[in-house]
């Protein structure tokens, strides 16, 4: 990647930057992502923590810790979903809502995850790999 990418919340109060993206990007169909994003699925990209930084508005971040140990971070002003942190997160990567990017990227999502929980009113019609849970090969549907 030649230049960094930037992203922001809906109201523009929070801005972040990443020097490079990791290759894996996924459409997550779990119930919590659907509810948190108000959509059929959420799409996440990620960067190594050492390549990610807040440029503006870090004091406006709020988070929700779910019963399963995951944490979702959002803007206190506009409610935009920004980050997801798994219960097993070790702080090595930052997983962010791909739709918050302001910079165009060439990379595309490479999988559908947690498809066992997808909305019954939505049909996956692309040819990306589908995983009932996470990305474990034995969970492909």
C-alpha cells in the first residue's frame, strides 16, 4: 500500500488512519453484528495495531461490552459503529467497520462469516466462501 487510508464516523467527529490493511476482510452475519449495524451483515477490515491510530475525536469513543466478551466501539455523537474486538483479542490487530473508510481501496471482502446466523430475509448470492462460524475450514457451508 503506497499511502495510508483514513476513515471517520458519520458526523466526522472521529477520524482514524491505518498505514496498511490486512488481507482478510469479511461480511459478518452474526446476530450481534446485524443488530449493531442495523443491516443484513457488517463488513470488517483490519490493520495491525501498530499501523492504526486515531487522528481526531478519540475522547468521543464509547464502547459496548457484550455478554460473550466482545466489545463494539462507536461514536458517542452520531452512533456510528467503528470497531469490533473479539473476546480473544490480544491487541495485535484493530478490526474496523469497512464502510467507515473515506479512502478508496482496491481490496475486497474475501468471505462471509457466521452464516449460520444470517437474516432469513437475505440471500447470499456471490461466490465468496461461506463459514457457519468463523473462518475455520471445517465450518464452511
